[in-house]
């Protein structure tokens, strides 16, 4: 099912976008090329590019291209090569194998598959040797996909006034311009590619809002727009919004099966609503976040944390580290077990003048009773959330059904 979702995310744009779109997954780039009926099609490939899907063709093959324009000298067998080279040899490529004599860097040595022999040529022809794969297809129509060694990552800058900036960074090498889409998934490049994938080509279009993530299926997809040729990295910065209200509060996580403890330091989190009313309201992709503060009117990075994957209309929690002066005690008062359920009574003691978020996690839970002062509570079968203000002592009785 997961593979189908990723495939869906890849093909969702096909009918609605221009040819030669590049879909950059976390681990690889996938180039989409859509062809009308063509008797013969030839595409030159680099050594690190591979054909991963052909929608419809009488037949196709990937073979070594011709090197007619390269002048070379035949060395011979592997033994002949060994006799020719000095002892100091550098392998400058592994597929195909290309060697260089470190004492005489003018020449490179490569294995000529057509002749079945080792050859020598000028070092300036290295690029021609490495990029000599050719994709050939006959009577082809539809989609051709080629993988490229392109990856991407993301990080955020969160300013003290609530401004949230995102930076998308693409790493690799592109020698042409493409319309680029970033997909927050790894592409299953080692999974067999079948005609089933073509079923997803007429799904739905992604928003034209550039640099803002959109959820398609279970994937977050970013319309990155046009990208020009580069070698190394290509980055774009976008302001996602200004968070109007956020709080830095204490955080305590308790598992249903937790044991008693005393004087545990509380974690501090920065919490805010990911809503349009609060100045944001966009899907947030998991990534590193640099949190800025101000001192003497000078802005500086105060914390480095992680901004978790968060959908629209959900709460965002950013871990700011441990508190210096806020602790919690937990005592298990009762633990009753039957064949159908487990009842546990917890005494939670918060030692802090500040606001605290208490989260109890488990399975098939129900909050049977709560004693003590609290601001609010929410619950479902796997999570109970309680907010308290200041020093508080709560007694909670929770039942977990055994299935």
C-alpha cells in the first residue's frame, strides 16, 4: 500500500504539467518524459542515470554508446594493462572501470566492451567514456522515467516575532532546466515497476502555490517551480507565515505502563496551532529548525531543534530541551488487572510555577476519573492530554482494555 501511495504522488502531476518534469524524492530524482507515438527513440544517459519505467514500447534496451570520436590505443588483456601501468594507480570510476596512472596523468585506461580489451586515451575524454549509455526504444508512446542522483533536504528558521522561514536545498548535478516537484518520501527504486503505475496518471493536479507543501495521499509535495542548471546545491527560501501566538511550556510524557519516579526534570516545548487564524496553516515537513532570540537588539540562534511533521489545524510541538527549575513526581497508587482490562491510578505532582502539558500514551485507554485542578483535557484511545497551571497534584485513574 505504501508503494502505491508513493507512486500515486509521482503520477498525480503527469496530465497537468509540462513535459520533462523532475520529481525529487528524498533519495533520488525521477525525470518524467511523455512522448507521442515515436518510431524510434534514442536518449543518451550518464553513467549514474537509469531507466526505471517505460509505459508502452514494442521493445527497448539500454546499451553502451559508440565512442567513434575518441582516439584510443589498444593495450590488450588485463596482464598487458598490468605490464603497462606503474605501481601507483588510481581508480577514478568504478562503473565503467576507469584507471589513471598517478605518475602519468595525461592518459586514462578503460575497458572497451565492444573489443573486450583494455584501451588508453587522453584524460580529456573521461566525460565521454563515463556518459556513453544509450536508451533505445522502438514504437514507443507514453511515459519514460529516468532516475537521477538528486536529493533534497529542508530546514527552518523561526524568529522571535513568529516569522517562520523554510529553506529547501537540492543536492546533485543538473545540466538542463526542469520543472521540479519535491516529494517527502523515499522512492522505492529497487521495487519492480509495472504497468499498474500508469493507472495513476490521471488523478489530480497539485496547487500552483510555489514552495508551499500540499498533501496528496500520504505524501507531502512541494511545487518548487523551474530550476536552472547547477552543480552542487540549489536552494530556495520561503516565508511560510508569521505565527501570532505561541507558548513555551513544560511537557511531561507518561506511558500507561510507566513506573514511579521522583524529581524528573520537565522538558520545555514551544507549542502553537498550525492554523490560518494563527498566521500559518500549511503542512509542515519534518526538518531541523533554528530558533532565534534577541538580546540587546541583536538577533542570534538560541536553540537548534526539530520541527516535526504537522498537518494543518494541528498543534506543533518543538522540543527546547530540559527545564532548569521544573520537575515532576509520579507515583503508581493502584494497578488492578483482569482478563479484559488493566486499571492504573497515577498520582502526578508538578513542581513548577508555569504551564505544563501532561501527555499519557497507551492503547485502548479510557480516563475513568481525574482529581485535582486542571485547565483542560482531551482524550482518545491512545493519548490523553491534560494542561495544568503552576504547582499541581493530580490523581488519574485510567483503564486500558485488553484485546
